[in-house]
C-alpha cells in the first residue's frame, strides 16, 4: 500500500486554521459547523476576519479565536 505524503504550505495552514476556527466558533454558539460556515460566508468573515488577520489570530489560543469569531459574527449580523 502506498502512502501519500502532503506538504504543509502556507495555504494549507490558513485553511486548517479557518476550519478549526469555524468548528470552535460553532461550538461556542451551540450550532453546527455547517451553520457557522454559512453564517460566516454570508458576512464574508472567512476572508474579512480569519484570512485577513491570520498572522495575528493564529498566534492566539483556540478559545480566544472561537470567542473572537463568534462575537464578530454576532456583531456584524446585528449591524445589518
């Protein structure tokens, strides 16, 4: 059986971070990751928050990122 090896790239790291943030934020809000993803996508927060501020956010704890993205999502949704 052949084993496939994947190289970590900056793009992979960002996608992995965003996935973890979506899942953790969903848990904090008590919703499914899919519901969280859809809400974040509607507000363009995956790019506006998670990707744009990756350099800062990925240095924080997962709890901090979950709280940050959940709070940001709720604030953006309340503004519209």
